[in-house]
C-alpha cells in the first residue's frame, strides 16, 4: 500500500494516487482498489487574477509538467480548497469533460464559483461542509472504494474540511484525507478469501421406499452448504494502516485541527503518525487591511509537524511567482533554509531537495523512503514497499506523555517530480 505524490506545477497543484496492497507502483492509478485525487489544478498558462489585474495578478514562473488535464490519468476526485483562481482555475478545470466521471468537491465559495460556470453536470460539483466535532459523522464526506470481489469488503476514502467559523480571506483551511483500501486476497486483515461452490457428497443419499425418482438423481447444489476458504494472509501479525494526509498550503492553527485528529484519526489503525503534510515552508504577509497573513510557513507548520510527526512534509505554495497589482505592494515574504527547518523541527528529520530527487531517480544515490526503514529503494521508488517498521499506534495531540515518533522528511519538489511513500506495517 502506498501514496504516490506528483507535483504538477511547482506551486500547489498535486496528483495523489493511493494504492492498495500488492498494486504495482503505476502512476496511472488504474489498479483495482486504487484511488486518484487531483488537488487545486492550475496547469493552463493563463494568470491568476483577483477582482482585476490592477488589484492582483499572478503569473507562474515555472511551467506545469503537462499542458492539459487530458495528459493525466482520469481522477476519481477533484479537490478545490478555495475560490481564488490560483486554486480554482477556470481554464484548467474546464479541461475536464462536462460529463466527467470525477466527483468535484470544494469549499462553499469554490463550489458556487464552479457551478456558476455552467460547465459541469448538475450533481458533479458539491460543497464540502465544515467539520463539526459535535457531529463528525455528518460533516465528513465518505467515498466507498469498491471491493475486488463479492467476498471482499469495500475500502473508504474520507474527506473533511477543517476551517475557522470566520475567515475574511477564505484562504486558511485544511482538507484532511484518509484512504483505507478494500480487502482482497492480498489484504492482511482477517476476512473470507473465496467462497467455493457446494460439493456434492461422495455417494447419493438413500432413496425412500415410496420415491418414484430414479436412484441416480444427485441432490441439487442449492440444497448443499457452500464452503469458505479463509484468507491465507489473515493470520499475519501485521495489518495495513490507513494512509492519512493533511493539505493546508496557507496554514491552519493546530487547535482547529485537533478535534478532527482526536475524533476521527485516533480511532483509525495506523492513521497516525500522519503520512503526509502539505504546508508552505515560507511565510508571506500583507498589511492587515489586505488580509494580513497569507502563508503561515515554517512558524505555522512547526506546531502541526511537531505534534503529528508527518512522515513527509511536502512544500506547498512556495514557488516564487510574478505578482503585480496594488494588493501585493506591501507583501513581505520570509524564507528559511531546509537546514534551519530541520533544526527547528528537532527529532529525527531528513531533507530531500529537488536536486536529490533528480539524482535518486537517476539511480545515483540510494534513499530511505520516508521512515520506511527500507534503504534499498531509489527515489523513483519503483520497487514494492517492503517496510516492516514498528510505529506508535497513535499520536494524541492532547496527551502530555512523550511517545516515540517517526522520522520526518522535509520534501521540496519541482514541477513533474514524483515521490512515493510506502505504508509501513504495524506490529500488533
């Protein structure tokens, strides 16, 4: 089981492919039980404009790795985290066909904007409800992942929108994602493996003395019990954990994330430590009358990372762009080196730059895959995940007790680069 991350434009557009146990590491995500999520796509070269070009106009400096969404595998789900055009880009999203099979989920403002284009069919675009800790089941979107066979059980993808009740800018939120694969012959969860047809007895039963049927009639298979063969992997001492991701490029304070962690992630086997955190490295701010903080950067992500110890912290929304307009005249940005971030995060931290990804993909250096304990994989990580690492069952953000934590990888990616996180197994 794994999560493959592909950076599409060097800024904050990502393609995530969640794959079940036994799936080949195929970026197309077509293996049964896999699930593909497209996040905030901005591929078209047209700029992002807020209100008018005189107020805010943003041009990407780095081209997207593909020219069109048609060059990517069909997503199962599209997530749009806000209505600003650098996240909700009309020209790019309209590259999806009107009758796309993908489900499109966005914030209320983003969903309203997309529906206003009148491009998609009526029920394709849906607004996410803000997560409510008082009714978590009603405020989490649950999407079944079909089982491989009638004897298996469905998997599930969950999506939750974490946001403050009032946010003038509409930028500071988080989209939380979990993936639990369907069970199959390769699953490690105890479950029936296959149901065989009924087996007739070796000899037919004795006939009644009053029967008029022939003595050679076999009993009907429908009258015989079927046999269930147990899953040969069900006795293993490991179970595949839930993959968890938190996408918050602009940042969100930890207290607004904690209720979701304690009510939803803690009960899920292996969902913590967090698999991947998408959060800016750099901090950007405007004067208060233009919205104040824009990107929380290292100071904002530090508390989240120290608490949830993500196996990979992915740089998001950190591309240097060409900004013009009156709204950016007072914009101030602060950047930290990866070495500074490593020192601030403390604990077991590694660094992976875009250059290292290139070298590893070329086979120049071996790399340990984000806390998996497997040092034989290259950064292309085309080999199957073979990690067998004991991770803490939970990381409780409300607990004061110190627990062992997983290694965190600080990951910078260029447009078009990929990174695969194999899911470690948990000893029970």
